[in-house]
C-alpha cells in the first residue's frame, strides 16, 4: 500500500493543509515529551516514596527496638528498685535520709528496731527528734557549715553519738553520714549502728582486764615487799628520832617551846608521808581502781622509782633519768599506768641480777613528747636482752622466761596501755640489753578518743 492509499484511507486527512499537519505533529510530539517527563517524575516520586517508606519502616523498627529497650530498662529499674528496697528494709543498720533543712525524707525498718519510730512517724519531721538537745545544736551547725563553706567535720567519717529512743532513753550509736544530690537538691543519708551490745562487751572486757590486773598487782606487791618496807621504814625511823628528841626537850628544866614545835611539825610531816605511802599502796592493790584523772607522768615515774629504790641500791644499779621538762599531763588511770611502769622496772632490775659482779648495771628512763603530741616513756637496761627465739612470744599470755613467773605481766601491761589508746613495744639485741617504750596520748590528744 502506498502513501497515497494511506492518505485516502483517513477521511479528511488529505484535506488538511500541510501547515496544520505539522502543527498537529508538533503538538503530538510535545504531548509525548510531556507524558515521558510526567512518567519520569512519577518514577522519581515512586522511588522517593519507596525510599521514605523504607526509612519510615527502619525508623519504626528502630523505635520499636527503643521502646523494647526502654521497657527492658524500666523492668531492670523496677527490679533494681525492688532489690534496693529489699536491702534497704532488710539492713540491720538504720538508714535515714534527710534534706538540707534536716527534715526526714526516708527511714528504713531497722530504725524502728533501734529507735522505736516507724518511717511514717519520722518522714517530714526534724532529725533533731532523734538527738539529745546539745547534739542537735552541734549537728545542725556542722551541716550548715558544710553546705555554706564545704567544711566537712562529719561527712564521710564514723562518729560515736547518743540517740534518743522513742521511749525516752539514750541509745549509743555509730553514725556515718554521706551526701548526694538529685536535681540540684542536697540530701544526706545517715547509717546508724546500734552499739549497745558492743558497749556492754567492752565494759565486760574492761572489768575482766581490771580483775587480771588486780591479780598481777597483788603478785607485784609481794615481789616488792622489801622495797615497800624500806619506803615505809624511812618516815617511821624519822618519827622515832623526832619523838625521842621531843621527849628529851620535855625533860629539860626550861622548855624551848619554839624548838619543840618545829620538831613536832617535822614529826607530823613524816607521819603524813608514811600515811601517803600506805594510802598509795592501798589504792594500788584495790580491786577497783579509781577513774581516770590528769597525771604528771614524770612524777609518777619518780614515785615508782621510790618503790624500787631498795632493789636498785642492793644491786648497785646506776640509775639515769632523762625526763623532759614541761610535758603536758596525761588523762589516765593512775594506778594502772603505775602498775605498768613498776612491771617494766622490776623486769629490768631482774634482767641485770645475774650479770657478773664486775659488769656495770645501768637503768635508764627517759620521757619525751613526739610530733603527734604523744608522750613516750623509755625504760632501758643493759642486761642480757631477750633471746631471738623469745622475741615473738614475749608479750603472749602465760609465756614467761622467769622460773616462778605467771607470764601475765607484759600481756596485761600491753592491754592496759592499749585501753588508754597507747602502745607498748620493745627493742632488744641478745647481749645488749632491752628497751621498752610506752606511748600515751597527752591530754589534748586523749580528747579526740
């Protein structure tokens, strides 16, 4: 078929002018291009839509995962909270949280067992309810000083305090305090440990130690009988001499009352001295010793030397004293520290007993104040020293190197010194003597214990 026949097949086609046909063809071409462009845009939109759908799907999946993780975190948080609440309420120590104003925020179940108050009775009320008035004022001052200036006197440390039970009596406690912040607000958590049983046990231990110390004091007095007799005999001998002179004066035709009064005054002084010695011995062997008082350690050393003076003289021991001046007083049980000093002096004297006659015997005692404001007492002899095999056991209870010893002197001495927050130690070289050192806190240091 030819183009002519094609033209004749379309009615009116041949009737169109060539210009119109060209215009139609141009419009058709434009329409086709527009259609192609639209199809391309649609394809681009479809691709974008598919990409966004994929991104949304991934975002949705990520969101689901985040939600699942959040739910898991919430579950873990709930479990942890339940665990902490369980520990909080199962703890045997009381745990109380207060805000910066001292109002109770939380309290665990142990607080009721220790102080008698339930959490409901405490929340919203001042912590001062649980303190004696004087401690409440001090505690509030410490907290305010810490918040205002950052000076920490109680944060992070353990203090012994007295709390007030709901029933009105006092309860001894160990208190430790910690700080934390939530949303910028400061809170303090205190952990309370009831020390009633510990205090009772400590009291029983002190009484037991005092009983043991009393037994050793009695033994020590027996060992020092000759020295004590010599100490008492001196004023008694003086009294006898003074009374003889007084009797002779009374026999004279002209009585010299002034001279007699002077002799009677000296007799009175010696009688007082004898009474003081007996009084000190009575206190020393008493089963219950006096409470702690301020004591001059140098004077106590001199008193102990007086009781040992007879043995020191008999063994021809050269005594050297190097006692520091202006030592601060010590806050101690005088009888107990005297017992320790006498025990060390007796040990030193006995250690030199078997030295050769031509071997000089030296006993040196010194006192000094160390850098910590502790007083050190040293008792040194030049005896044979302590055998190497005995060094580790010398302070063990019932271990002794003496033929008739009980092995309790040094052990009890160490316990007595440690009860005063001091230490008892020694240094020794076989053949070169031995030195025992006592350290005791001075008055100002003892106030911190």
